């Protein structure tokens, strides 16, 4: 019998890079077709998702997505839902055909994810700053029920400006939680400007450490390094884990990289063609 659990699907480094490239092409097209914003934000977290879902880091079986022992993944930066949906469809949580309905009236693939809309979605998101608190609640419930799952929360750097993030950041170590992981897609931009200029976050790793977390700085586009950290959780520190993934907004498409216009801009047909030529057909 074929084991469909994601923990046993470990791809080689070249395959992982190809998946990321293919997915970026799909996202550019999806933004155009669905008339959806937040392409830059969605491209910046692709490699984080690929490491998690294709690197053998998650104990989740897409064919049994409600198992009590499954790891939980929360996309707290819900505006990057395109990436989340594409990964969930590609790994078998639901049909890839559904992706064509993204952002359309009546679709389950809403601009921001909704709990219960589709398998693999563990929390409603959209209003930034809530995913970590929800993830902490799940992590506590798992520990209280002696269930061995981990909770992975994907946040953004601008989201760290929300006060609720730091309430959860204080509570998790106080509760000696070690099955909670926050991954911060640190692309240094927010909707309207540089994070450092709007409300400075640095030194971010040291901030999480000072709150009692085990923290790591990592190149958020280096899939192997991400997998190395993600596949060793709990990390033996007895603390919750914060991974500061240094990324580039718009990563993978030269004319979108580090250009914050692509927070809101939607590519036209010609831009889709250029982007896809650059990414190459896979
Ligand atoms: C509480 C809240 N305020 C405002 C918004 C509107 N909004 C959507 S994305 C965004 C900022 C995005 O910057 P960041 O969080 O750093 O994510 P990035 O897109 O750069 O990955 C904002 C303010 C929101 N979704 N939630």
C-alpha cells in the first residue's frame, strides 16, 4: 500500500527547486486569471511552503486530513492564500480543478482562507495578528490531550506589528510549549512601505529569544536549510520555536523582486508571458 502521509514524501533538492519554480509560474497566472492582488506576498513564501509540504517535515495525510494526531498548519498571513491553496491542491488535499475558482463569487477558495471550507485549512485568516494565538491554543490542546502533533504558523513581518502577536509570544514559553513553531516570512515590506520604517522590528531573532523562544535566522529561499530546521521539531530546547525566514517579496520573477508595487498590482497578459518565460515551463 502506498503511504500517502506527507512525512514520507521526501523530494530531492533539484525536485524541490523545480516544484518552487513551477508553483511560481502557476501563481503568476492565477493572480492574472483570478484578478487577485498580493502576488508579491504569495511569491515570497513559496519556498517555505515547499520545504514544509514536500520536504518530509509534516505528519499530515491529505487522504485523512482530520486525523487527531495530524500536524496543524495555519497561514496567518492569509493574503498569501494563493500559495497555500496551490500547495494543498498539488499535494492532494483537494482537486486542482478547484484552483480555477479562486477568488470567484461562491468559491470555497476565497481571497483569504476560511476554516472548514476545504481540507487542510485549520484556521480562518485575513485579519492579521491572530494566527499565532490560535496556533498556541491548538498546541496547548494537543499537549493536554497527550496528542503528539506540532503546530506551524506562517506569519509575515508586518504582522509582527500587531500587539496580539506578542501576547501569544509571551504566553507560549510561560506554558512551556514546545510543539509550536512560528515561521516569519521576513520580506522587509508591508502593504505601503518598508517594515523597518513603519515600525522597526530588528533585531527580530533576539526579540523572540528574549520572550523565551528558541529562534533561528535562515535564508527563506534555501529549501534545504529550511527543511533542516523544520524536520527537527521539537528541537530539544524545551521552548517554542521561531524561524525568521529572510525572503524577497516577489521572489522568482526579476521584475517583481523587491518591488512592493506587486503587493497590490495584478500582472497583465504580457507580464504573465514574460514571467513564465523567465521561470521556464515545467
Ligand atoms: C489587522 C489587519 N490590518 C490590515 C490588513 C490589510 N493588509 C493586508 S496585507 C497587509 C500588510 C502586508 O505586509 P506584511 O504583513 O509584512 O506581509 P507581506 O505581504 O509583506 O508578506 C495589510 C496591512 C489586514 N489584512 N489585517
